[in-house]
């Protein structure tokens, strides 16, 4: 299995995250990638390859141009305005305010384009996001060309990024960019299966009214879990997208057996919908030791997950999303990849 990675994903080195009322070192950090790479090299699970640059056109195929321009300019505007520290939003166009105006100041634009306050924008954020989507597109292009599975070691992650909003450590929606790329290259219908602990609200929003992408997410119940305002079972798509959005919200502490049974249902729906490619938003934060999640996977369960994913029998791209138990992240990712390889052998 080819593995795609870019050193430029390390360019985002945030120092600030708002968590439980305090400013802490971000859970999403470059060390996550270092530890995954270390375990990939230790186990020789696959060759690591650098992707080429795909430019902005694939991003603009799913994201608003004004939003992309904001991300490109935000850090420079923040510094030019004389602000200290990292760029963090502190006001939003909430329900009692107007949402049809984009302020001119960087502080106002931050609130307009942000969906949450935990994610700062720092020097290197835009460049890292560009590299991350290149990783996703490199993996996708390889699978399109060969039919072989591939893994994209994306950082920053992407599934919380909506058409014109960032948050949850996400800026460009890597899975959405990859799915649209696959459609543009001739695929008829792409399935995005999101197994991260947190709901992929951005991916849902991007494709909610479309029937050429089936989005299925298994995640912590938004009644008690970020992102709180999306990810409920009654969100099934709109217009031509009706029936092509499927959410499985699961309570904290859900057993691996229950989770796997739910996955089997999801894989059955992918087969029934006759998708011709599978993109997996692979969050390994379903691990029992993850600091900001609440599922019960052990290291060995990730190998079984990889085997189950291979049973879809589709050209498959796995893209890194969450996973913050840093000591185990490399083990868990490699176990998925090894399980997938075993399933297709």
C-alpha cells in the first residue's frame, strides 16, 4: 500500500487551544504525524511517497473562494493589525445577529468563517492545509490510476471544514476535495465513510443536497459531543441528496461489538447504493485512551477495522482525520493498514 505524506504538513505548529476553559497546548500537533511515520517505517507496511502540488482548483471545487482567500491572508492580516498571540475568534454572527455581512477587519472575519473557538490560525496554517489536501489528492490519484488502496497521512485533518468554515482543527475538507476529484476523473458515485469519533459536519454540509456522494458517519452522539449541532440520525439529505446522508450517533462508551455491527450496516448501504469508490475519513480517536473521545477500541481492534473496510471490495483511499492519544496513534493507524492488506490478500 502506498502512503502519501508531505513534510509541509508540519508547517502548522499552533501553541494555543481553548479547552475546558483554559488555554492548553493543542491536541492536534505535528508529533502525531512523526509517530505515525515512525511506526510505518518500523513495520514496513508500505512505501512513503511525496505528492505533487495540485494547486487551488481542487479546493475551489468544494470551498467558497472568499473563504479560501481568508485562510490565505488571515495570519498576515492578524500580524499587520498588531495583534499578539495566535488568531482565535471571539465573536460569531449568532442567531440574534446578521449572518449576511462579512466584516472588513480580521477579527470580524475570523468569527464569520469559524465554527468553533478551539482552533487558532497561526503562521504556516494555510501552507500546511495546502500540503494536506495534496496528500489526499496524491493518494486518490494513485488509487484512481491503479485500483490499489492508498493512505493519505493528512495533517491538518479535514472533516469538520465546511464550504466556508473552519474549526475542529480542520481548514480544507480533504475527503471532500478527494471525492470531488474522483468524480471529476469519471467516477459515478463516491462513498465517504467517516469513522472518526466526531461527526464530519463539514463533509455532510458540502454534499447534503447531492446524490453523487454517499456520506455515512459513525460518531459520538452530538447531544453530548462536539460538534453538537450536526450529526443526528434524522439528517438524511435534502432534495436530490435525500437518502444519501446517513448518521449513526452512538453514546459514549459504546462497545466495539456494537460499533462493528453498525459499521456492517454502513458497508451494506455502500454496496446497496452501488458506489464505485470508497474514501474513508480515518479517525483513530475511537481508541479507549484518546483524551478527547469516549469509545472503547483497543489496539488490536483497529486491525479488525481494517479488515472490515476491505470487505467493501472497492477502490479505497484512507485519509487521516483525528486521533490524539499520541503514544498509540502510530500503532493504531498501522494496525488499520495491515488489517486492510490482510483483508484483500
